[in-house]
C-alpha cells in the first residue's frame, strides 16, 4: 500500500444493498492465467502472420496489450480490439469455429482451450482477502453477484468452491445470449442490479480492470471500487474508480 493511503475504506450496509464483483483478479487469481493464455494464443498467431507478411514478429505484451485491449472485455472483443491495434482485421466467424481457424471466434476459442487446460491441471487459486470479504458481506445481508466477461465463470467458481455464495452470475455466456454490450458499457452490471432488484445507486461495483471501473462509472453505481493488485492505483482512479484498494482486506464492511 502506498504511503498516505487509508488503512481501510468503509462499506456500510445502510448505504448499499448489493455488491457486484468481477471474477478474474478480484475473487480468483485467474487474471494471471487468462493473460498467459492470451499471450500464448496471440504469439502463435502473430508469429505465423509476420512470417506470411515478411514482417518482424512483435509479441503480445501482457503489461501493455493485455491491460489496454483485452482485460475485462468479452473474448471476441478482446481478440478484435487487440488485432485492430496491430492493423489486422479478421472475419468474426462463428462461435463454433475450431481453435485453429483464422477468425475472431477461432482465435478466441484457441485461447479458451489453453485456459481450460490450465484450470483442469492446476486448479483455481482464490484470494484469501476475497473469501473473507464475501463472508462478511453475506453476514451483513448484502446481495452478491459475479459480473464477468469470462465464459468460464461457473467452472471457475465451482473449482474454487464459491458458487453457492452468490445470488447471481452474469458471465460471458449471459452477455452473449442477451446481446448485452460488453465492458466498458454498463449493461452487464445494470442487468445484475435489475435481477437483484437493487437500484444502481444502492450497489457497489468491485473491479480490477480499466474497462470494468469504466463500466461502473458509466452505470452511475453508488460506489466503484478499483482493486489494484498490480499497483495500478492511479490508473484505476483515473478511469472511474471512487476508491482504489490494494486488496479487499482494505474494505471495512459495516452491518
């Protein structure tokens, strides 16, 4: 925690009725394996593309490309937006494209296959501070939802043993099926608030991604909490977080 940052930030039940949390990087330590799966997939593709075009290979950079173009977005948007940054345009394809097909969906499915291999062999790590916070929120009567662009939400929560703690899951599959706009649009968070019968002004958004805090701000939620596990406090604050914490132990739940 940086010098001068408060030791805790209050989360009073009198002011808020629900907490809407992102999954990867907030509840589970899966942002890291997502980023690595993206890198493996994109580097494979970029290396082949560079060879065909007789151009130098420029790898996918986790610390810049992932944060700017992929983190928090739907799988298709992440593929599309990153490739656009490199001047590459691919057809969208369809959701059932095989992982080696050169389409937006094909590349996205390749990334998902890599991710599932890691989850099945290595399991899912959960942040202890997140589990503590979830129990405190539950004890104080907060409604809770996971709002994530990931289409692996159910399997990740089940692997982590946390599925039963949430009243609702809005994941990438729901976003796709309901034709909701992805983050930084607020659609997914607003859909969760509506399903929980909570006004956005009475709900808290907890996000670690730039696109996520932007979505919380765009939805005019009562409080947007940025989680800067990688030290990017100023960046999250600049893009819409009301408060930024290094981990969720800094949130003080008040019943």
